[in-house]
C-alpha cells in the first residue's frame, strides 16, 4: 500500500486493488514508500505487534500476519503538499524569494 496511490485513487479503492493482487499472488499486504518529500513520511506505515531485531524476524512477523497497516488521517493534505513542493522544485523557483507566513 502506498500513500500516493491512496491519494490518487482513494484509500478504499487502493486497499481493494492491493488486496485482490495480494490474494492472487499469495502475499501479505504491507505499506511501502519511496517518498521524496518529508511531508509524506509515515503517511502509510506498518505497525508490528512486537519489536523485531532482524530482517528474518520481520519476515516471520509479516508471514504470520502479526502487524497492521495504518494511514495518517491527514494523508490527502500531506501528499498534496508534497506534490506541490515537488512541482515547485522542478520549476526551479528560487525559494529564497518566496515569503512564508
């Protein structure tokens, strides 16, 4: 599950699409991201029932379903903000000339 997909398609639609794919492939559903903007960090996350110290332990917890996925309540605002910031950066706007209040 990815917050940008949830923003674009809607959270329930995204969950349904990912659930269908995961069922077809026999894989667990997890949140993941390749976010490039700090505002988007932790908008979609995996919450494990217990701490794990190794990749092997994490994989075991995933296989056993000992986790849940969680989306932030302000997902849409944070993803939209990240999209705007990325667009501004691509336009090479001089941020020193912008006034923030």
